[in-house]
C-alpha cells in the first residue's frame, strides 16, 4: 500500500524531475560508502512526474530504526491515506501508550533534493578556526554552520544544477553531499 506516499509540493519540468531523481539515485547507489540505508525506494514510472521518493535511515547511527518508546527495531512500513506512516514490529503498530516511532528515519522526495541543492547554491564564505589556523570556507547561509563541501565540488554540482545534469559531473560523494545538506544542513559524513 502506497496510497498516502509522499508527493512533491512543486511542479517541475520533466527534465528537472529526471535530474533530481538522478541525484537521489546517485546518493542511494553508494555501494556501502554512504550513510543512507533504504527502507523503501520508489522510482519506476515516477521520474517523469517527479513522484520518486525514498524512505531512508542513517545506518551510521547505532539506534537507527529503533523505536523511541520501546527500543525495539521496526520491521515494516505502510503508508496511510493521510500521508502518515505506520511502522510495525511483527505486525503490531502499538507499543505502550503510543505507536512505534523509529529513530534516524527520513522521507526523501525530489523537494528534499532540491532543498539540498539550494543550500549548496546559497552557501556563503565564512571564517572558522582549525586549531590555531583561521580558515575561510563555505558555510550554510541559514545556520552559519560549516558546509563541508569543497569549492570545486560545489562548482561541479552547481553546473549540473543549472543544466539539469547536461553539463558538469560528480561522483557518489557529490550526490551524498547534496543529500546530507538537505537532511542535516551540512555534510557530516562524506
Ligand atoms: Zn515502539
């Protein structure tokens, strides 16, 4: 059942949808080098209208998918018609006084990818200290936190962003950087 599965809030061109879906795919196809583990990834027949989405967890967090209430690990996800998620363990969704709420879980739509690109696009130079050294590097314009994206990588990503992938090129670490900026506001792993 995916009736209430997430859809993007913005209409985009087919070319833009394909580009953003390609970025998501590049980040998820990390072959063990990246943070996202997949719960669900729906892309087939969804690239043209931009309804590609994934539910991921942060596999670098020891408590990923563990319920905040009962501490047990969820094993199944269903979507409700109102867009909320129901997580179950052995087919049961309730624990104690509530329902299972797994940790370190993120729903990623093409809006998410667009947000990550926006954070990289809007990045500003800021001064940080590295031990005794003062360094001027890219920072998240909203939070002021260090972005963790090298200017060369940013340049390549921005060229892809402007041309919907016709020009520019990046590797899995560039794709992961976009996804990490979208979710964490900065690159924390790759
Ligand atoms: Zn629980």
